[in-house]
């Protein structure tokens, strides 16, 4: 009986692997590319440990993905409108007050974290109240834009019960 158990145990251990010591990453994002010179590059997002190796011609950082070079398509300065906008109270249970320091007409969009538009507003007065009683509790974003649709400022609003 001991011999049969021993043989069974050896066979099970040899053919099953509870753990693997291979290095691999399951990432939510990745990329692979190769060049005509035979160089390959593989990247993933989500690794937390990194090492850096360098030579006279290259530097490689392993363990996390470096961002692609940023391409700037336009620059917008929110202060070009010389506005001071306050949104309060935050968090709120029912009403949010938008207070601005001049009578410039502005547009607002309330969106959820998925970017879906919940409601749109026009702010003509210095003080405007928005009724949020009908929306479910959660996090929302109020984007303030000018009349020519240029982004001015965004506010994170927490709606509680």
C-alpha cells in the first residue's frame, strides 16, 4: 500500500504544477513592435517593480511602461476669461450653487464618471442653483464652458443621500 501511494504521489507531483516560477505579467494594456534591425520591444502596464539598465547607446527601464511622447494639439489658458467660479456645497444632498464673479454667459454639462451627459445648463446670472435631487447619489463632473464652447473649468461634485 505504501508503495502504491508513493508511486501515485511521485506521478502526481511530476505531472501537476501548483505554482509556476516563470516570470509573466497579466496586464490591462500592452504593445509589441519590431524593427528591421531585429530589435523587439514589448511593454505592459501594471507592473510595480522596475530596474534600469544602460549602455553608451541606450537606456532601458524595465518593469513599467514609459508614456508615449505627448503631442500637444492646442493650449488653452482657463484664466484668459479672468473668471472666479465657485461650486458649493460639496458634497451635497439636493442643490449645488454656482457662483461666478461676472455676468458672462456660460454653459455647463453635468456628466457621470462614464462621460454620459446627465444634464446641461446655462449660467447667465452671478449665482445659479442646480437641483440634483432627482439624480442618484454618486460622483459627477460639472464642466463649465464659454459660449464658443471653450473649456474653462471642471468641478467634481459628490451627490450624497
